[in-house]
């Protein structure tokens, strides 16, 4: 057998001894770490690099350095891919009223339901485009309302806004910020904001940074999900995006602005802190 396989008898017996020996504690621990690294990476749809994977391991109770995680990910062939694309969906050529920018890039908010930002993006399927209207609470960067459909008319934005209102039940004087698109400037949309006594704010024309937080979410959605999938139907895309928002982005995806925890966890932590302060 050694002659056929072109190995030495001593090499064969050495290999045989290794196979019969139980794995060392170090080898077992290494295999466990590799399994956890793989779990973190694949649950993030392959978007987590070593810093976020390292955070997951720390959260799970492991003591390991970022450098070691990076080295092991390289050995395992795990590398986050970050394709970049940018799409403009704003139609500001209309006769509706335009409101001044009251947000002025003040993206740090101390309480929930104080500032909401809204925007629209779109997703390609083999059946055609699917459009997503989103509403984000700047306090936790949570998507509190969204709507998906085969058009980007005002009704799409209104559905997302109504979902946010029903879920969050905001008080008066909430600041609502959007671009100058016809969907957000329409009489019907503005009437809802005024009925709920919200303050209205709109981005300056041609300034992509005024609504950076919600645009960043749409970019994250595309990097994490859209650019990695080829959707055959609109229904398939709608189901995937809905699941991503509710179960991945809001519940699990770590956000650097929030100290590398998810929007839902950030809100839970804040609620806990509030109870402790009151008591």
C-alpha cells in the first residue's frame, strides 16, 4: 500500500497514530471557534468582517483577540464583500409646497419618536422593479415603517408612514424629514403629517447628505441582500426584503453608531435604563 501511494512506512504509521489519538483540548477549542465564526459570518449573509464577527464572539462569551479572528477568517476563506451602487429616486419637479430643512444633519437623537426620516429606493427583479418606501427613527436607526410595491407613487410612501404611526403611536411635534420628492410633498402625505401635528423638514435640493441615515440603510440593504440575490419575481423580492428588515436589520444587524448592537437591542437597553433610573 505504501508503494502504491508513494509514501514511506514511517509516514503511514505516524498518520495512523494521529488518527487514533483523541484531539487535544486546543484543537477542540479551535474547531469550536471556527464554528462560531462561520455562524456569525453566514447569519450576516456574508457581510460581517472581522470586527463585527469578533463582537459576536465576545457577546457569546469567548475571549479572543480581533487579530486572531481576522487570521482565522482568512484561513477559512471568509471575506465580507461590499459592492457599492447608488440610485436616485427623487422627483422634485412638481408644484407642491416645499418645506425648509429643520433637521440640518442633526442625526443624534436622545429619545425615540422625536425624529423620523423617510426615503424611497428600488430593487430589480426579473419581473421588473420593486419599490421600497422606508421610515426610520433616528434615535435607534430602526425601520419603524415600510411598504413595498410595483410603483413609487405617493400611496407607497403613505403606507409606510401609516405603518410607522400605527406601530409607534408618536406624540406631537415629531420632526419628519424627507427629500423634496413629489411623494413626500403631495397634499395627502402632508395632510397626514399635519393631522398628527408633526413638524415637517425637507432636504435642500441636490444635497445627498441631508438624508444620509435613511440612504445609508438602503445602501446596507442592497449590500447585505439585493446585490447577492437574483430575484425571479416581485413576490420573492418583497418577502426577502420584509424578512431582512424585521428579522435581520432591526433585530440582529450590528450598527456602529449604536455601539455595535442592533436597533431593537438598543431600544431594549434604553427601556431598561429608563426603568432603572425611575426606580
